[in-house]
C-alpha cells in the first residue's frame, strides 16, 4: 500500500507549498497529491481553493492574479506553525524541485469559466511533456467534463475519478480511468473487489487515523492519501513488513 502526501503534508506544513513538499520529501514521501488551477497569465499554480482567502488571507480569485503575484503571497494562513513565508508555487517549480518523485496525483477542479477548461488541460499537458513525467502522473478530478477533456487532449496520461459515491466504478470505467480516488467513508470491501475485477486502482482520501490505515491495508487498497505522512509512512512500512493479514 503506497502513501501519498496530501497537498504535500497538509497536517504538518503549509499545504500545496514548495516548503511543504520539501518537508514531506525529507521525511520519506515519494508520492504526492496536489491541486492545480490556471493563473491569469495561463500558468498552472498549485492551490486548492478557487479563492485565496483560506490559505493566504487574500480575498481575490486565483484566476485573477498572475503566477508572480501568487508566488509573492504568504500561504501560511490556517496552517501548522511554519518559520518561513511560503507563496503559491507553480506546478513546474514543484515538479522540478522533486524530480525523483515516483508518482503524482494532480487534481484539476473545473474552472469557474467554461472557456478556461481547455487552456488548463493544455497547460498541464505542456508541463508534463516538457518535464518528461507523463508516465508518473495520474490526472484526477471529480468533474466528468474535466476528465473527458483530459482524455481528448492527452490520452496517454492516466486519469483518476475522484468520488464520494458508493459505487464510482461504472463512471470511472466509462471514462477510461485507471484509478478511483475514493473517500475514506465510501471505500468498502465491495468497492475494492469490484475495482480489482475491472483492473482499476483504488486510492483513498483523506486517511489520517492509524486504525483506518490498518483497515485499508487489510483491504489491500493500492494507496492512501494522508495529511500526516510522517506518521503514516512508518506505520505502513511496519504493516508491509508484517505481511498479509
């Protein structure tokens, strides 16, 4: 069972920041989940919310500012104590900082403006192609239109369906997804079995409780996404060494 750092290590460092990703890497994380949006200058930046207020205190929309303006903000609001200012980084800067990352789950939210969807996917394809990391990326979304656009513009890049449904598998299969990113509370043995039969991986979010990690390991899910990789990695390593339940 693999461990993905959620937005870097959102419970340990400012989420979706370069410092947060480096913090997770130094503690052994080799797989990451993050969120991307298109800035005003058509550059992809790593941030979850459409508005900046929760993480920076700034009330603007991400899409209204350029990438340099976003990088100059302080994204430590509502984060664990952190000694340094951390701006909103570009996707390319994060991926270049961690070139040996084994796998990325890159989640795309549907843009507020429909005409920004195609440029968002095209910008992502450009970054992945330029950095030669397409084989290590799963593009994820809860939005069917986003995943359909990704399938059309970059068919060789794997896709994952983010879902809170009790049975997301028919939708994932229809969209040609190799992965289902399932909510912790909807991940059941039946879902895991159905996914195995369809050749679809199951990645579970957001898993911060040791008991839940043990249960998912027994269920043999492919991966978990956690805010606390410093806790999760040693535990999962211990479970793996102990062998099958």
